[in-house]
C-alpha cells in the first residue's frame, strides 16, 4: 500500500527487525519489531478506550476505531511532527500496512462466514427490492456528486474510475456493522432484522462486484483490455472457487463432531486456503481481501466447523490486527485539508447525497411493499450504516490515486457520520408495540393454596461455576410428594459482544427477538447445558435449557419476558459475588449486580438471589445421597412467607432437614427496638396474615420429624445476631428480602446490599462466619412495573 504523504524525496533506509537493546545504545523506535509492538499497544489502548466511552451511546466498535485512527493521524496528534516521526515514521508504514492488510484479509474471511449463500438465494421479493433500491439510487447520486467533486477539488483524476468509486462508496451497506447494530437493539431475529440482513447481504455481494470493477478500472495501464482481463479473471476465480472449495470444506465439516474440538489440521488448512485465495486475487489485480471474502462465503454454515473457525481466529484478528487498518487509514486522513466554505459545503453535499439516496430509496420501496411507515423508516436508517467496508473502498481508491487527500477526508467523515446516526435514529423511530401482557397466569409465587400444583422455576446462570449449586438447589426443590412435579427453565446468560461468534450465537439462541429453547441445536451447541440434560436423565425434573444473549444493560428484559412467557413462579439469579478459596466473597462483575436489581424491580413473579458458598460441593449429588440442613429465618411479611413456603416444599425431600426460627420481640420491649415509625394498622394486618400462615404450616408439620419450628424472643439487634450465630451446621439459609417487624427494621441499618435486604446482608458480611449458602427471596406482590422499555416482539409461550 502507498506510504504516508509525509515521506520525503529520498527513500528512507529499510529498518532492521530487532535491536540490541537500550543498554547497547539502540533506540527501540528505530527497529521494526519493537516499533510495531508499540504501535499496536497504542492503537489498542486508544480504540478500546474510545469504545468504552461510546458504549453508553450503543455505538458499534467500528466508530471508536475510525475515530481512534483519525486521532492518531495527522488530523489531531499527528500535528505534532516529532510524535509522528517517532511513533509512525514513514519507514515503518510498510510494516504497519502489511500487518493491517493481513488483519483485514482474515476479517473479511470472518465477514464472509457470517453470510449464508442459502439465505441470499431464499431472499424474498421485498428484501431483494429493498436491496436493489438501496444500491441503484445511491449509486446514481454518487455518480452525480462525482461530477461536482471533479469540477472542484478532484480535478485531473481518472474520470471512469472516480465515477465508479464514488457510486460504490455511497451505495455500500456494511453487513458486519449492521449485524452488530441489530444484535445490540435485539432486532437481529425479528422480521425487520431478517429483512435488513437479507437486503444487506445482497447489497454487500453487489458492492464487492462493483468494487472489483472499480479496482480493475483504476489500474495504471492505459490499455482498455487490461481492466477487461482483470474483471474476467476475477469472475473465473469466483466460478472455480464455487466449484472446488465447498466440497472440500463440506468433507472437513462432516468429520467435525458436535461437542468435540476441531482437528488442528483442518483449521490450518482452511487458513492456508484463505491466504492462497488472497494471493491469487492480488495477482489478478483485485485486492487480496476479495479471495478471503469469497472463501468465507463458501464455507458451509451447518455444523460446528464454521463456529470453530470463527472462535480460533476472531480475537487475534479483531482485537489486534484489524485496528491497525483503521490507523493506517487514519494516517492518510487529514481533516485539516477540508478548508474553506467550498470544502465544508461539499462535505455536507456528500453526506446529504449518501443519506438521501439510501434512506429515501429504501423507504419508498418498503412503503410500496406495504410495510408500516415506522418499519420503512427504520429499514432506511439501518441500510444507511457504513463502516469498515466503506473504509476499504476509500483506502483502495486512495492507494490507486483515484481519491486525493481532500476527497478522502470528506468521504471518511461521511462514513463516520452515517454510521454514528444509525443507532439513535432507529431507536427513535422504531419502537415496536410494547410486549403485550399475556393472559394473567395463576401461580406467580411459591406460596399458594394448592401446593400440589406444578412449580415452574427459571434458573439463571452465568458460567459453569454456578451450575453445581443451581442443580443441587433444584434437586432440593423438586418436592418428591408433588403430583405435578417441577419444571425448570435453565437460562445461560451471555453478554453480547462485537465478536462474529456472538452474532452467529444470536441467530441460534433467539427467535422473534426473544430467547427460545431449541432442542435440535441448542443442547448440543452449548456444552454448559449438558450438565442440566444429564440431571434431567437422572431425575424426574423437566428441564428446558436455553441461552440468552444480550447486553448487560437490558439483559433483565429478556429474563422478565422469558419468566412471563414460561409462566414461572420464581426466577433464581446468581449473586454477583463468588466465594474465594479463603471463604471471602469476591465480585465477579458489577454489571451482574445491576441485572439482579432490575430483575427484582420488573419481574412478573417471585425472585430469588442465590449467594453460592458451594451448596452440596462442586458436583451434583444424587437424590439418594442428599443430606442438607436448611434454616428459614422468619421475621414476618410476604417475603418471609415466600421463603418459608419454599422451605416447606424442600422439606418434603427425604434427605432434607428444615429448621424454622421465628423471631419475636419480647413483649415489654415492643416498640423500643427500633425508633422507625410504622403504621400500626398495616403492622397488625401483616401480623394476622403471618399468624394464619404459620398456624397452617405448623399443622402440616406436626407429624414430620424432619422439620423443627422454634420461636425466639429477642431484646435487641445484638441478641438477634447472636441467635443466628448459634445455629449449628447449616447448608442453606432461606430468608426474605424485605422482612417486616421491629426486629427486622433494627437489622435494616446493617444492609450493605439492597438486593439482599437486611438479613441477607448480615449473613454474607465478613464478620459473620458461616459456610452456608444463602437464598434471598422476594415474593411477587402484583405491583411490579411490567412496562419494560423493550425492543422485543411478543413470542407465544412454548407449552410443555
């Protein structure tokens, strides 16, 4: 690729690879390897820092990488010539560009893996019409704007090549960027998302064909036959690849079994084929990335092979090498070249032309296809997203001398602006009808009049660390005397990332914008789920494994929507801290705490938060070996009644002993423990409900030797804590999140984790020594706000 414009008249001497070290007088910045290491480190720090800052705006990472490249180039930091000469000297640009293009080569291979040729062939008439409109109108407007630019700031360039490059630059929709925006907005598997992806895939393939034509036309040779030969050779390469590549990869894919690692020789052979295809297309005269993209498209998408390839390649390519391409582009972008009213006017003209062509063309066709106005607007804005593919086109144009510095800077800013506005505009115009309230189901709590009805639990987990305790808790919950048993939905919570594998996972794990259970694929594709399936084989519990993938900021929406659609009575969530070897609790991720808090606020049923201290050990305990001692601390109120109802169900298991401790205020001290004023009537009403519940509970356990009921009269907070400390060996504490009564109000001053309440916070505090796990329960009270700001469409509940 062309080196930076700041190169002098004489060619700089080539750089040696490694230095002898600073102690021997060598500056590492004068040698290729240490310099490129420093460049990579700077690029990663800057781009990831910007991505973190832009995360609240829900912008794709490509925005941060484009901005980071511009900031590191002559537009910002590069104004300091000593910095530019030290960190990005002209003689280092060749190495930087080589690594950048190698990263680009493999990234385009990953982008090809995301495109399924079968889905393109099955593209409906609507999506095809949208794709055609999204290419033709912007292409025509691009040709029109090219005449304006050639008369002003792009005089003397090759007319035909410039015309085609401008048309392609304005008509492109960045398929990888669009997929990430749709996944972030939970629209990827909705009707509008599928239509946008189908149209973008057709658009992408058409754009690559047009770009190949533009590259062929932009050669240095003046003979008109050369572009023709280049184009025909490119077509021959694609035809040969279609005939040769798929059978080979299909043979490899058939030898890769679900759940087993892919043989290293297959991965190595595939990556070699990608490089060889790049070499062939570069020899032909079109960019090496074309060959990589074609190979990626032709890899079979069925089976584990494609996913394994993505996982092997994506982190190194997307994390380290690809950002170098944005810096390579940023070093050629000098915003300072856009000077004067004419230049800024041309920037506005190009942005308006690009947006108008894409948005107007897509909206008109969408409306003619009888799509609602809001969906048509959203499609128009989505198809207007640019990004990496746009930069590739512009960089090829710059290297081929088709675009000068000023035109290049204008086009880069246009790509940045159009992609930046996509997410906010889509969120503003497309707000699907809020998830309709389902027919109100009966059992939203564990406490119920008929305890023989089926109990439905939505058990959530983040990683394999949570699974043994969750399964042991479910084993304790199954209530062996229940006629209808236990039905569990085991939901694996995964955070959406910019990875290609995450996008592929969204397709498998979601339907109509919501998580769903897919017996055919999901159980085999997620090794974590195997544990739940094994437990189902060994017990009478019905388990439905599912995977939920979304950003942590709106993960609670999926949890609440699934709980409602599956008619769950309780959602069990893992606490955001895990136990270390020394017994202390360490924060896993603070984001999970906010997820738990939002679920507590919006859940359509009861919620339990499990503080895991190794309930039952690190493995699943067979039913015949279960021997747990469970303690319920009862202070009063609806949450404590829910905890006791859960404990009563657990006590039916033959291997479980239950102790219930009810805390009472000594009569002469009533009203003195806490100075907080409580409404007397409300307290009396709660007390009467508690008394009725406890009376019924005591009648049921009268002949049950495995259940112990005690009442403890306490004088103050210290006595309450002392009673809890006196409890002997205990495996699990069951407590309510917001207990009622004066004793609980006194403990409330100790509450460090609002989501656990005063008693839960006491049981996990460092000064309270216990090895018991804690389950904090909040009972559904019928007043939880269910009007979630969700961008999800309704999913009909799956019946068992």
